[in-house]
C-alpha cells in the first residue's frame, strides 16, 4: 500500500489565511543529463522526437526538464514540446510511429530568454496539468518531441545530445516529422539522444480548490482519484499529538466538497491522505 498526502492551514477569527500543499516525493524515472557528448543537433523547423523507456513504476509525471541551445536570437523564436504514445502506423523501418498526443505545450516564445550555448526548460506539474486539467499518466515508453520556429538569419537552435542515460533507457536513433510522415533516422557518427530528465510519482497529485472560510466554517473541494481512499484530517496546531479525522472519501474520479463547521480557533491545519486501501464492497 502506498500513501500520499497534502496539507494546508485555514486561518479563522480574523487570522491571516495560509495555504500550502505537498505531495508524494517524486522519483527520477528517466535521466539523460550526465553524459554530455558535446554535440549540438540542429533539426531546422522539423519536429524531432526521442523515444525513451522509463525506469521503475511511477508514471504520473511531475517534472519534465530538458536542455537546448540557441545562438543569435532576435526575440521572436518559439518552441513546442509534445508527448506521444508510440501507437501510430508502422514506420518504413518497422517500429510504430508516434501517434496519440498526451501532452502539447503549444508554441511559446524563447527568444525573450536571449542567446545561450545551453539553456534548461522546466515543465513542472502545474505547467503539465494545463494541457488537460489533470496529471499526466505516461506509458512505460513514449516519444517526447521538440520543434523550433521563427529563427532569424544567422541564428541557430536545437537539441543538446547526451548518452547514455543513467536512469531508464533510450535509442540511438530519433524520430523526424517531415510534415507528411514520421521517419526513423540515425546518425552514424553519434547517438541522437536528447538531454532530458523526467520525474514522476506513483499517484496523481491532489489539488484543492474553491477554498473558503467564513465564521466557524471552512469549505473546500478536491478531485478524487478513482479506486483510492482519501482521509481528510485536521489539527488546530501542528504540535498537537495526532490528526483528527474529519471525513473519509472513497474516490470515483469526481469532485468532492468538504465542509468543516467546527473551525472555531485562530487556525486549523487540514491534511488529505490518499492510500490504496481497498474500497468497501
């Protein structure tokens, strides 16, 4: 059984409101950021993808971090990142092509960051959630891609190459989207493996919303996780010996509304724990 939790504090009786959240510690499930090949790969405006194999069993992505290079930027250069399941039609060389998109950042500006020989972009959990409103559940193996556009004359940008990964696995080839089809390509002189790190948790993180406190009553909502047991608890002081259980919620994927009419003190801390204990029959 695995268990995660987050907590926050509601200030009552005129006290200032404090809100905080914490989730299960993420683990690194893919890391190709140690063995620098000292090579920059410029794909032009084609979308290029790196197929990776994740380690361990945690699959709810909390952080996606990758490195790129850029020179002579003029300010309007853009970049786009996508995650694909490899469930598309077979390529001419046999392997299944990138198919179903399960994350798409859309194009966003990097020219404002300025020219840099090496730069790192971090897609945290909140950024990733903006795609569909939920945590991203990654398959064991998938392709992440990057695409650049609006490079000015004399400029250059692309991927930095590292290999081999220290966590997880990858391949020495890469996917190239010509705009008509995906092609699997190789380079005889070096492995085309993009610098990246992926962190994940075993369960999706819990996010609360609609938080309100009025008089002696605190209310808030959160999206339950199907098949999981959520325990809502509170303390009036973090130094108290134990947490008091307010409500137990059996998750079905819907939003649940929590009401606590007994928040009479100056502060009250709430915790929502999630466990894989069996649901009642």
